[in-house]
């Protein structure tokens, strides 16, 4: 896959699907605590990661990891089937997935890695006939809202709850182009 990274970094990164949680577990735990601080417990494992194979296997989800030249994980992104857990959001009969776990190691930020990870996810979702990408973010995550807006996401709702202040967003995907017909 061709990545949109700065020229000095493009030869240092590969983005590959994650098959087993063990490949990314330490990176995801560290990134989660770093991003959310006291809002989360370092000892708790989120449900999606406890059930990694079911959530990110062939049943509607997928995860990718970016690795540096030494094969260390330096970024991640995933999507999973949207489970309707936010009752106030109604996507109707559309095919919807939830974008989750976009983390980039601090030393690799502002170099195009998040963009390359998202482009990988978006292409995969579109090829699998996903119609809507849903995600939520928070105002305390520097640059997150702006990143998602630059990538075609629109705000659906902002919650006023004081700890998380969740911002719900969606991005409508165009239909995948049909495969060329051979004659």
C-alpha cells in the first residue's frame, strides 16, 4: 500500500492488518492511558479487546497497526460493527461501522501517519460496502475534532456531560465502484 507520509518517513512504516490482540496489546494499553489519563483504569481491558477475535475478525470488524522499521507498533486504527449503544443515534437500515482505536505514538505524530491509517480503514470499509462511518471523540483530545472534520466527518451531536463531553460524528461513504467486467 502507498502511504501519504512525509518523504523522510515513508520507508520506515508499514501498515498491516492485526490478526491477534497480542500483536498490539501493549501499545493499545499504553496509548489509551496516555490519551485518557485518570478517566480510565490502566488495569481494565475494554470489552472489544477482551473479545478481539469476535469483534475484529471476519464478522464486521478489522484492525490495522503501523510498524516502524524495527517492527515496533507506532500506530493503530480499527472499525467494528456499530452496536447501537447510543440510543439517541438512529442510522436506520444503513450499514454502519464504528471507527475506534486511532492512536499514534507521540514521536510519530504530525507526519501523516494518522491520515495513512484512516485512508487504509476507509478503503477497506468502502470495499466491504459500508455506508456510514460513525465515531465519537472528545474536546480534550488535541486536534481530534479537526482531524475528523478534515476527513469528511460531520458532527451529529455534542453531549454536555462534564467528564467526557462526547462528540458524535459520522461520515457517509460513496458506494464502492463495481469490479470491472472482463470480456
